[in-house]
C-alpha cells in the first residue's frame, strides 16, 4: 500500500506598509483594515482582518500596497480604479501578508487575511 502526501508549497512573505491613506485601520474595529480602492460594499468589497501579531521579524523590504497592486495588475479590467476582489484573494494563496505599522518609532507586524463583504 502506498500513501501519498500532498506537498505544501512554502509561501513567500509580503510586507505591506500601513500608511493610513491607502490601507488604514477601521474606525470601528482596530483589527480590521480598509483598502481605499475597494471599500464600496454595495458592489462587494474586501478588507483585511488581523490574524495575529508577529514578533521577532526583520523584513528585507516593505512595499506600498497601492504601488504593488498597480504593478501586479490587481485592478479590474473594466474599472481601473477598483481592485479585483479575486486577484486580491489570490494574493493570499501564494503569500503570507504582513502589515507593518510604525507607531512611535517602533514597528508592529500584523499578519492579515482578506474578508469579502457585500450588501
């Protein structure tokens, strides 16, 4: 009898800057982060939810999510001002995503995941 084990792919870690403009903390839930180009829940929207605080980590590179999304073509084909929910969700299939929040000269690292909502 042969037992097959699925190989789990190791995910890359992507560090995103929490700039307070393009990605910002929700006014109502400190563990929820809103994306400027995808916050209209009438047509469906994605926000990021905190999974856990990560300690003892030193990122090599911290990127701006807006620039990353533009260079990765994560916007809708028919509406270049709105992020594609599917493309954002797929990002989390291949990456561990960590928001870097610099508070009082100290960095806080928050592992996040996507949440899709609609009215």
